[in-house]
């Protein structure tokens, strides 16, 4: 379905002269990614609303997406696999975040932020075989990922220092830190996947 929608959109733009035919494959892939993202959001937003954790869920999702954009991460073999994986990761984070106590939230934030920092510092950024990057890209994205993490860490510490007893703020930080931890795990997994791919290609 995703491929069919993407091809239909691409053909429409080609027929109307908005894109060149020789660029159609590139745009078709881009549309596939876009449609896949839309489907993911159409699944997650209703769940977030029904669960009563909408803003907290957005903190989780945006943390995941922002760091994935710069740091990379594991990709499933199909778009549906990506949608399922992302939805499953979100549901795990939602379940943990919804039922933890205030006291445990602080431990959770500390562990997630520390673990994510270590994993991102060691393994990020990591590319994908369909979108490899050169040494300059690697250095640029590594700096951005590390700087983004330090800013994120500073914001979390600041919020918890100013609003240590405000449950909503603590939950936002907990959900956000879980999103960050999940994407750091994804980066580590993709690192070893890429390493295996490179060994097998020799």
C-alpha cells in the first residue's frame, strides 16, 4: 500500500512537470518515508490521547525522532516493519511512564540519561547501507549529536531543579529520557548491524 501510494504521488508530480522523470525514483523513496511517518503518527496520536498521556507521549516521540535524525539508528527491512517497531517501542515507553511513581521517575531519568549519553558518545552517528555518509558527514553529525545531548541534559537538569515536585514536569522528563534511551539503543544495534554488513561484503 505504501509503495502504491508513493508511486501514485510520484507519477502525479511527473505528469504535471513538478519533478523530472529521471528523479522519480528518489522522490518515490522520499514519499514512501513520508507516508510511513504519517501512518505511524495516525497510530500513535489516538493512543496518546486515549491514554491521557498526550504531551508526555509527544516528549517521548520528539526525543526519539530528533536524536534519530542526527544520530541514526536501526532500520527494519520494510516500512511496515519500521512502523511496527516504532509503535512497539512507544507502547513500551508509554506503559513504563504511565505507571511509575514520582520517586522511581527520578531513578529512571538518571539511568536513561546516563546510559543514552554513553551509547551516543560511543556509537553515534551511524549510517544505513542505503544512505552511507563520508568522513565529513560523520564528524559533522557526531558534533551535532553530542551537542544536542548536552543541551538536552542541561534542559532536563534545569527543569527538575526548578520544578522538582511538579508531577507533570517530572513525567515529561521521564518520557523524554526514555525516548532518548530507546534511540540510543537503536543506534547501538545499527552499529553492530553495519559492522556485520561490512564484514560480509568483504
